[in-house]
């Protein structure tokens, strides 16, 4: 699942760089936050939180946020960023998206931004099920899935029979990416009903409702 790549990536980023990036964070309401507000979600999990930039944005819009990432260094960066901006960070932890360790039905919503598309699709199917497990009935899971672009296509990689990209040299050595089409989303959700939100982002925002 590219764990080595993400540990290496987050382990080499200076916290000052994250602080600087957060200072220029877009403060406008995006499609994900607009949807969460419409659904009256309060307790939101940022799955694969990375360095915490989106967790911070969620907190600034009034959500109670916790989160996790597979890379321990990413969690440390997140806790520092969230804390220095005046929000509680104790509920951020290191965890694998395939087995998060959370109780069932404990969140109003889970957001996974550009996370599922950095896994082989077969693992992505299981990850979606795990995220749905931790959402209360009537809640939702929101996934953002990047579209491929010239950089994804030009960096050295191999493609397996499932359409997963495995980067094996260069700056992305060890990273995994799966480009999604509307048809591929059907394979990812494996029979679960979903909707695609209108968005100006390059890719898809997928909403999966938890069963009532």
C-alpha cells in the first residue's frame, strides 16, 4: 500500500514548511465541507490525514475533528499543526485504513481525501468497507479521487492487470496510484450505492451513505 513511501515522504518534511502552507490555506467552503454542513455532521474523521492541512480546515469550519494516518511522522506533523492553531489534537493517531481500530458507528462522517486512490483497488474495496463500519447509520463516507495527469503518466511505473500504478523509480519510488473512471468507482464500491458530487476539482468526490 505504499507505506514505505509515505513514511519516507512525511519523515523528510520540515514542520515549518507545513506551518507556512497552512498560513495560505484556502478558507473558502469547498464541496466536501458544504455537503457535511448540509448533512449537519459534527464529529468527522479525517482518514489518511497526512500533515493535517485538511483537518485544520475542517476544524476552522466548526467540526469536531479526529484523524489517522499510516505514517507516524504525518501524525506528529498533524498534532503540531492542529495544536499551534488552537484546536485539540489528542485524538489523532497512527493507524492503517484497512483496520482503523475505532469502534463501529462512532462518527457522523469520514473524509478520505486522495487516499483510496493511492492504494491497489482490491485494498481500496476493503478500505471503503472499514470506513463505512465506523460511521453511524445515516452518516456518510466522502472520498476524493484524483484524476491522472501528465506527471502521473510520465513518472516511471508499471501497471498491473487491475489498473494499479506501481512507481518503481524516481521521486515517487514506492508510491501506488489507481486512476478512477466512473466505471472504476463501481468496482471500488462493490455494490454499495453512492453519489458523485458536482465539483470543480480534477477528479471525483464520491459520497457513500451509511445504512440507516
